């Protein structure tokens, strides 16, 4: 252990690392259920999505732990999974197999960026306001999806959407679970989201909205996963839609992970660990495609493990090992209803909204393009389209105001590619 993780050098012990890894696991294990739920909307069988999420998380944590020796937890990212399902698959018309091919190519590009100077070039080219707007827009998108899954928002022929019926069992169970989740989260109870999901499932069972099918529990879940493993399809590799999806996904995972990894290596006072941590994150994205999941990110829940004393890769490896143990509970995970998942999406969306404070709302040339991204992502049900409007308008406003010197050359290229995507849709 000392040779692998340099515990003494990092002022840690095996006991501290194992405890930190356990804390990290119970903080993030909810992702297994939530990610599988979102992947199922793309067409990936729910049971297979659970297995894919587990294997992807194990691989991500192991790569991060052994390669970078940092306690950063790597799992399929919230927001990125919505981009995969609701934009790449549903909006751009790719199959989930073709979507996994997009994830693979994005992972390869991410690796190239992480092992070169492109990371710093791209990061410095995209204004902070647009980066933060993407996070806020995805947060609202996740909230909207959560409201739909919980029955709080329903289709309306006259107004497009409307409030669901409060007397509907799914709605009031969602509201009760949401209140419980808020209490658990506000009181900073460890494993709050996991506890909330368990409570929500039990409530659904008590109100007879969820039933236990003995045949379902006896089914071989791993067998359903076989068609998903390494199921990538490059059939549309030469199509413009494939590369628009790849370009957008690569931008999101690169920018998101630059910020996350940067903050986490500073939390453990090891800024020199950024490069290897960022590279490990990129390598794990490729494994995501192979295992059949949306891309991984360095999760914010890493902070819980660091707070518990995690300082080395042993923390991440411990969390990965515990993810393996979660396979024992796969049959029971399939009993979890949408009313137990929806509150998690709503609260995560609310947390992502906090990034709006980093946008200069007093500067119209910064705030309006950001506003377009934030509003268009949920309203068009497409993260790519929402990003496109903001990225096209940003340099345009700067040119009108004769502030073109504030726009880096790579941003003009990115804006042109987004514009090209819109023009291709009209042909």
C-alpha cells in the first residue's frame, strides 16, 4: 500500500483512506440508479444500464486511483447523461449504440486534449460566462426532467406543459420524497440521496404503487447486459450529426472536468497532481463507451471523501471496490420508482443553478448570450441547441460593440461550427 499510494508522504493511513472511500461510496452510489434511469430513456435496458454504470464507475475510480494517486471519484456525470440521452439520441436521431460511438470518439479527443496543450488553449478561449451558463442550463434541464418523471409537470395541449394533479399518487409520493430529501440534504446527512431513494421506494411500496415481483428478482440481470457491452456502432461516423454530437460532448466533458479536477487537487493541496488526474479522467471516458454508459466526470461528491481524510488513490480504489459489491443488490434496484428518482434530479438541478453567480449580469455582452444558453437548453430540450445559440450570439454582440478583441480566435471557429450545424438542418 505504501509503495502504491505513498501514504506517509501524503500524511495519511490505510484506515483513513478506507474510511474516506466508504464515505465517498455512500455519497455517490445513488448515481447507479439515477444514471440507469436516464440511460433507459435512450433505449438502453434499465437493468443493463445499472450494470453499465457500476462497471464504468469501477473502471473510473481504479484508473484515477492507480494512475493519478488522488482520492477523486469518477462516475458517469449528471448533466452529461442528459446530453447523451435527450440530445444526442433523441434530438439528433442517433441510436444509443451510435451514441456510445460518439462517447468513444469524444473520449479519444479528450485524451488528446489532456495529454497536450489543447486543454489550456480551449479553456482560455471559452468565456467564463458561457461555461457557467452551460452548467446552469443543464441544471434547469435536469430539474425539468425530474418534474416530468415525478408527474409534477405534464403535457397540456393549450399551454404545452402544466402542473400535474396533486391527488395523483405519483405526484404526492414525489412531493413527500422531495421534502424528505431536502431535509436530509440540508442537515448534511451522509448518504442523503441514497437514504432518500430508499425512503421513496418504501413509500411507493406502502402506498401500493410499487410491487415486488419474485420472478423479476430471480432474473439474471448480468445476462441482460451482454447486448450493451461494447455495443458501439460507427454506422453514422461520416454524418454531420455524429460530429456535431462529438464536438459538443467533447467540449462539455473537457470544460466540466477542468473545473472539477482543478478544484479537487487544490482541496488536497496537490496542484501538481492536476495533469495526471485530468488524464485519468479522459482515459475513463473511453471505458464508459465500452461498458455502455454516458461519459464519466470527476464528481463533486469527492469533497465528502476528502473531508473524511482521503488524500491518495486508495480512497478512489476503495470506492471502486464497493461499487463492485453493489452488484449484489441489482435485482432490488429495479424496483425503484420514478417518484424516488425525481427529487434527486430536482435538487441537483437546483445546486447547478448556483453557478449563475459567476456570470457578469451587468455586462449585456456577457449576460445575454448566457441567458440564451440557460433558457434554450430546457426549452428546446437540447443541450447542443442551447449551447449553439449562446456561442453564436456571443462573438456577434462583441463585434457590434467593437469589443472583438475580447473574443479569442478559437471561439470564432466554434461559433462557425455551431452555425454550420443549424444551416445543415435546413438543407
